C-alpha cells in the first residue's frame, strides 16, 4: 500500500520535473536576452532537476540511492543560483548589452563604470 503510494508520488514528481525542464528549455530557446535565458535555465532547470531527483528518491527502495538523490537535490539548489549569478556578473563586467526590455541597470554608476 505504501509502496504504491510512493510510486504514484514519484511518477507525479517525475512528470512535474519533466514539465519544468521542458519550460526551461523553451525559455532558453525563446527568450531574447542572455540574462533572461540564464534566469529560465537556472530557475526552472533547477526545480525540474530537483523534482526528477526527488522522484528517483521516492521510487527506488534503496536508502543509499535515496540519500544520494536527496544530497543531489541540495547540491543542485545550492550551486545553481550561485553559478547563474557569477555568469551574469561576468557577462555584465565584460560589457554585454542587455535587450531593450531592461529599463534600469542598477549595476552602472553615474560615471558609466561598473560598481563591482
């Protein structure tokens, strides 16, 4: 009974993770700007990958595999925002110009130099 419930929850988590990952891929393909693409890949991609790893933890009935999957979720949620921030900062410092949709650039000072 509990095993069946865990399998159904795992399938639901896998489906939700696949949908989030698909949305991240569509965002990377369709969005016009590097920063927007990075946002789609880091946010939806991390949630999608985390849900897929959670599905692995729910469906497998081995404690070692489930523990590794949970540790993988934590690692993914800790490293993805940091790496996206560092990539965005590096692209801003090299002079990448954002799309016209970005109205305010808070990292530029009045003299035109970067604050970082």
